[in-house]
C-alpha cells in the first residue's frame, strides 16, 4: 500500500512538473524515475545480485530505444519528405476527386484520416487548411463544421495508427515492437470509428459561422508550404511511401501466423524480413526519394533528414525516459499488487484509458500521454489478463483513446485549429474540445467491446 501512495505522489508530481511548471517531459519523466526508484527502495548502487536505481533507469531507457528508436526516426523522415514535397496536398486532391464535394465534411475527414498517418496532426492541419476553406466555400458549408471534421480526422490516426510516433512508442513500451502490423490492423478501424464520431459531432455546427478573427497567417503558412513543395507529385508517388510499408508490415505479421499462410520456405522468409518495421520503413523511404526530384537532390535530402531527426529527437528522449520510468516500476512488486487490486475492481481495460486521459488533459501532449501511460501500465498487464498480443494491442488502443481526451488550451493542436479556423475560444471549446471528448469516449467503448470478444 505504501508503494501505491508513492506511485500516486510521483505521478502527481510528474503531471504538475510538465503542466504547471512547464518542465520538459523528458526531464520530468527522468526525474520521476529517479525519485520514484529511490522512494520505492531500489538500491542506490549496484550489488552482486541486484541492480542499482541508476542501472535500472539506464537499462530501461536503452532497451526501449533499441527496439523502437529507429522506427520512430524513419517514420518521421518519411513524414517530412511527404510534407515538404506537397504529397499531403496531392493525397487530399485525389480523395476529393474520388468522393466529390457532395458530402464535404465526410470528404475532409477522410483526407485528415489518411494524411495524419505519416504527418503530425498540427502540420497536417496547416497544410490542408487552405484546401478545407476552399471546399467549405465551394459547398457553402460552415467553416466550423469543416474545421472540426478535418481536425478529428487527423486526430484519429495520430493517436491510434503507426508509424505515427506516439502509437509506435506505446507499442514498444508494451512489448509490441515486432507486432506493429497487428497494431495497424486493429488501429485503423478503431481510428475510423472515432473519426466518424468526430464527424457526426462536427455536423452539429453546419449552420454556425466562426466568431474569431481572420487568420491571415493560415494563408501565409499554406502558401509557404506550396512554395517549398513546387510542382505537386502524382498520386502513386504520394501514397506509396505510406501504403507500401503498412502493407509490408501487415504481410509480415500474417506470414508468421501459426497457420503459415505463405508456407515455410522462401516466401515466409521474404515476407518476415520485409515485414519487420525497420525494413518496411526503409523501403518506404526509398520509394519517397523520387519526391526530391527538382528540389535539390542529395542536398535537399540531407537537409530534410536533418530536420526530421531534429523533430524526432524530443520524441525519442521522451520515449526513452518513459521506458526508464516503466523499468523502475517493473523492478518493484507494485505491478502484481496493482494488477490484483484493479482486477478486483473490474475496470480492466478502462484503467489505462483513465490514466492516459488524466495525463492528456493535465499536460496537453498526446504523445507524452501515450508514452507515459504505456510505461506505467506495462508491468500490470499480466495481472489484468491483458498480456497476450491482442490484449497488449487493445491496451495501446485504450491509451490512444485516453490520449485524445481532451484537447484544450494546454494543447498546441487546439490553438492551431482555433486560430486557423477563426473560431473564438468559446466556440473552440464547444466544437473542438467537445469533439475530442466524444472521440475518446467512443474509442474506449469500442475497445472495451473488442476486449470482451477478443481477449
């Protein structure tokens, strides 16, 4: 019981440090791991049979990044290449041609759903804002409804579907680094349902106009993106760097099923090799290279890789620190105690959702909520009866649902949506914040129903 009190205090301090005092999540998580390890009674120095607290922290940091770090970096590089080449705009245009503009909010939601798989939701919104405004005017649809539909479509895959870094990091923390195909297979339909929930909420505002100021910076930002991209790439060149790795990862997972659908020979070896996330993303990166044609060749590639590494660095550090925090908890008996207690309460899959939602609402970052919560609950999975591959995947989904509950004033995405959509803050709370609440609740209810059937 004392360890539970210590854990509650440490988590409360972690949330306070990152939300109120604005301490970087990496430092906050590393500090929580060190303070928590000492408070839990881990040895201060290494012994003959036990590791000291510093060794436990370093081991947890390195082990997690060793399994998932390259995947995060490669996914981020592909996202930057697609963003700079204007591939996101091409994908949007293709979807509009396919669906037309009869159902504008549905069309823009689907565009957001696909674009946010490789591109961060904040960047995706900026890139697509001008397109969204144009579609809203052409179909005489409220910009608020269109904005919320786009934002919730982006948000859905941002929190559920690899290779977005948050879900990848959560999967790594929960021992699913080699099962990303299964995470994608479950994450895409779960994300689709939550995107639909956000779309239905967005349609409530079809007759409401923005009450905020004109956002000239939105137009300037989009023009800057277009100027950097130059001529837009074709549809195949835009979609292939995303779809090919996803298909390879999923085929790799299928190849290793007990039924051996590809046999036991060369086909099995080939699909198993190509389906490894690192190899699949390297293939995606190679496919994305032609997008650099006309942008400066090797120099442009080097610059964009450097930008991607810069963007990935905070995520890597936060992910590693989350692994360190999880390792400290795993080194105690806390997991068994909490698992038994929580199992007795019968909240099961709702526990990671509630922890993630609390962290998200308190400090604003979905990625931090995904990483921290997954590290926190990893030791509890066995006691909760969720330590199978499918159980772990559903825990990733539950954490993802919590990581979108809710987006408000401490979340950068909230302000991107608010300012670029010309909504007042009050409107944004009614439209965007409430939409993320609807999405999160819908997500966890769906995950709970899946857990009753699959686990």
